[in-house]
C-alpha cells in the first residue's frame, strides 16, 4: 500500500494545479472586462440605452460588444455569468492552506522564534483573520468613509500594511506573506460572492419583473470590481513568495509585502489609463522600478531563520524524527550531501546565494524539522541533491526512507497531543 506521505504530496500537487487553473481563468476574465470597460467608445451612434461599444477581432472572427450601464430595454433569457472562476480560485486556495499550513502547522505555520503558540491557536487566528478581515472591509466600504473612493483606497492600504506587520509577528515568515495574500484574496472573492453577483441578480430580477432597476447596485459593484483589479497583482506576488526566502525570510518582510501593493497600483494604473485614453504613462514603470529596487535592498537585510536551533524547542512531531532509529545516520548523510547549499554560509562557498527556499540543514534540529522534505526530495525521489552535486547512493536513500517510516510508525503508535 502506498504511504500517506506520497499521497499527500500528490494531493497537494493536484489541488495546486487546480488552483492555478482557476486563478488564470479568474484573472483573465477580470483583466479582460476591465480593459473592455475602459476601452468602450462613445463617439458613434449607439443603440438605445447603450453606454458604449467596442469592436474586437480574435481567432479569425469579429465581435461587436455593447455595454448598458443599467440594462437594455429587453433582457435576453440567456445570460453568461462570470462567478465560478472566483469561487473556485478561493476554494482551492483555502484547501491548499488546509493541506499545507493547517495539517503541517507545526512546521510551516507556527515559528516559536516569532510567537510560541499552540497549533490550534494559530489555526484559529488564521481563520479568524480571514473572516474578520472581510467583515471590517465590507463595513468600511458601506460607511460614509467609503463614499470617497480615493480616501477609501488609502484607508484600505493602511489596513493591509497593519495586517502585514501583524501576520509577521504571529506566524512564520513564509506563512505570514501567504496569509496576507489569502486575506486579500478572501476580500476579492467575497466581493464577487457577497456584493457583485447579488447586486447583478437584483437588477436582473427587477428587469424581468418589469421594475426599473436602481443604478446604485451597479455603482457599488463597480467599486468592488475596481478594488479587485488593483489587488490582483499583489496577491499573485504573495502567493509565489513562499518559494523565495528573500521575500519572506527577512526582518523587513512586512515592509516588502506593503511595497508590493504599491507596485500593483502603479502597474495597473499604466494599463488602465492606456485602455481608457491610449496614453502611456511611462512614469508608472519608473515608479515600479524604484519600488522594486527598494524591495531588493530590503531583502539584503540579514535573513531571519525560521528553524529552531535546538531539539528541546522542536515541535513534538519533529522531536519524534530526532529520536527515531537511524537519525544519526541520516544526519551524517544530509550533512555530507546537502548542508553545503542548505546553510547560513551558502553564499561563501560559491554554490548558491541563499539556502534554497530558506531550508537550513546544518544542525540535527534543522534536519529533524525538515524530515518531510528530506524524505520526498532525497528518499522517495532523486530530486536532491541536484545535477552534478548528486553523490548520494541508493543505500543512503534507503536509510532516509527507513528512518522516516520508523518515525511515522512511532508517531502513529503514540497519543496525539494538541
């Protein structure tokens, strides 16, 4: 029978693949409609009630598109709704969080060097922040403060900066940036699920009942859609950040995340302005480059290790790996084959600039902490060590597999703690 670790790895791969596909569909449709809306022409005779039109060519055919601010006089029976792309992106993203950060909370979510809290507390904080974040955002948008879009955007940015700082003082650096992305993505998805689609359904119901729709519903939906447009690029950065320790493992990770939101604004402002007026605001790219240069400079600050340096402070699961039969052999194997790259001095040996993914394998405690990765990357597969640095023989890989399975068997035999 195939062990759970391998099945779990493939489950994560499948869900991640699904998440990326859904995200591409959502972002693609979102960017398309923003560009379409901003590029509408109003200098030609329009159909009655139409606000603008555009002719497009794609795939060998021509498309004539008209937009109605409220609705046309006669509403067709068939309407194409764009909603499941957003819903599926959030659902698969949340499932990924459960598989990686909740089921692996002792390794990926909680960092005792940041805040030593029980796993269940960390998960409650994670879930609570996502729920309360949406509630707070929605209340602000519906308040008088939200009547001024510029003031609202500035206020929301302040909240995002505060959340970036807060997350980095509760979770590991990797989890903090990922959660900031999830916090933002939850707002974006809830905008679609709770505001945009319901408002559109109200308008459709009024039209089919012969009532005149209230234009306020379209105005509210437009405001939330605009927020989603400017938040998309930062969310993509934050979702990718867990692969790059220069983003998440520095003491200024919260500031880096905050600056990324500004880059999202400058980049989208260029394209939004171009689609609407055909003017190219090159200064926005200069501003983006300056912000990115600041981010690179901040990332050069000393890396803050996310790993615990002594076995006594290890989470219970990692302690079991440190105490499992064969651990000394595995420590020798990893030290001889992996630590030249996975170390705090990686830059000095000329092999890599930083430890890949900020995975440190210099001490027994660090090796026990990374047991899952070692098992998959060097035991089950031959992914590590890479290329010409691969001197690990089959007998060593077999020892890694035997050690990991022994620890997992011991974990199953012992009572599970909270």
